C-alpha cells in the first residue's frame, strides 16, 4: 500500500477533501494536477488531493537559477525547493515532474521587473508570474495531462455562483493572496482550485505534520523568489547597469537641488529612508521619478496625496455588481479603501479609479485590485496618478 492509499483510508485529516476540490465526478475517476513549489502550502494541497482518492500529479516549474540570484556557486536552481517537492511526492505516492521554465520566466518576469525599475515604476513581479508561468503555462500543462482541475496553494477562495465561480478573499486575512490573483481569467477560475482558502495557516501546518511531510515547519518565503536576499537593486543593476547611473535629488515643488543619488533603481514612490538629505524642516518622501532625466523628486508627505489613478490592462472576473460599494487595494499590504470606477472596466480597457478620500503612496507600476466586499472584482496596472494638489 503506498502513502497516498494510507492517507485516504486513514482519513485523519478530518476534512471533506473531495468537496475542497469540487470534482465533477467520483474522485476515483478523476485526475488532479497540483502546482508544487516545495513549500508547505502546496505540499498540503497535494496531500489533500491524494486523500480524495483521485490520481494526483505534482508539477514543479524551475523558474530561476538560485545560484545566479544569490551569487553562491554550486547553489542549484532553487534545488532545496525542488527536492522538497519531490520528497513530498514520494511520501504521498504521487507522480512528480519538474519542467524548466527559466528562459520564459526570465523574459516574462525578471526582465520586465528590471525594466520597470529602470523606468521609475514599482513592479509587482508575483502578479506577472501568476499571469504567465504559474497559471497560463500550468493551466495548459494540466489540460494536456487530462486533469479535471489544477490545484494551487494560494490563500483565496473560489465560490460557485450563478454564471460561474467568483474569486473571494481568503478566510484568514493575514494570509490572503487575492491581490496577486486579480488577473485570473474566468476560464482559469473554472478550472483552478484553491483548497486552502478557507483554512488558517496554523491548521495547514498541522495537516502537514499529520501527513508526515518533511517541510511541515518550513518557513514561508518573505521575498521575491529570484531576489532571496531582498536586494532588488543588485539584481536590476546586474541586468540594467544604466540603472545605477547617479542623478539629482530635487524638491518636487520648487525644483531646488537637494542632493545626489546613486541610481533611480534604489527608490520607489512613498519611500522615506535612504534619501540621505539632512537639514530639512520636515521629513521628505519620494514623490516621483523621471527616468529620462534621472531625477528623484522629493517632498513632504502631503504631496503624496492622490485623488485618482489611471488603471490600464484591466481584468474583470465575472461582472461588477450593480450598485455595489467598491473598494481598492493599491499595495499588497494596504487596506482596501472606498473608490468609484469611472469608465469601462475589464477586457484590457483603461479606467480611472477615484478615491473617496486622498490615498498616499500610490505608485505607477503597482496593481490596483477592486473588491465588492469580500469578492475580487478584478483590477489592473496603475499607469498614472492625479495628485490632490494638481
């Protein structure tokens, strides 16, 4: 008897695992593909999938060279994560495949990350990755493998509704990842499952221990995967040396020169630390950057106040409920704030979101994600902002 059979028959998870995957027919007749990163979340998803009695296939995408990212010789291609995914699959008795997507990931995510910083914008590569390798490519692979669904370890909820499933925030607000998944298409949402969306992280780790998974206590990743040491500037400078060219720091209101910086890639809108400007009557923040002149424009916090933002490449999941009170998150850790939409929304259209009260630190390049209560309506990329003072 393999490990997967043991888990199924012992039923020690105490969950209706079949319901978590919303399978279209008896589990014994189904095939589930699980995206396995090597972390505890996706490993528990694989264990829950195996518990249903369905055939389970784990897929790990090799996206970047860990050695190159850290500068450590001999550190292979996120090797520990791949080894953990393989070990979990062996423990569960499921098939596991690794696919090399490093080239596509570099082109679609890493190169764009560097270009955005070079343009004075604030990128969100995790969303780009979900829009590309993690969902688009895995979606295609799962279909080619004849799977009934693709399951991931993201903390969001998929809720069936008239006309098709909707996307909702996770029950555990400290783990909610809906900000990073606003670009999920309706076709993808029909096929993808998020079995952890209703569970707290503490319970997920308990499930991992119950299943005997070796990564049950593995720490969560805190940084962008290809920048494991958190030094974004080092990665961007290596790829785009011109990003490290010095330039002037000027006052955003007066144009007065205040100092010199070591490259605009070291700054983002709303940043206060690292300016190295003394003798000012009040704290100064990065208000904007001009990539052409390499100017970093700084000013007091009140100059960060934004009344609206232009949002491009919008995606709408389902429809916008008529008369609903909408909110938006303009940063992953920000609280949703009341907004109104002005113009078309979805299908790539540009729209404008107007904040009910001034919002601070709204940076071009980041995403604006729209909610109706707990439901994710969709979102898009912030292209430009209108300040309160304009």
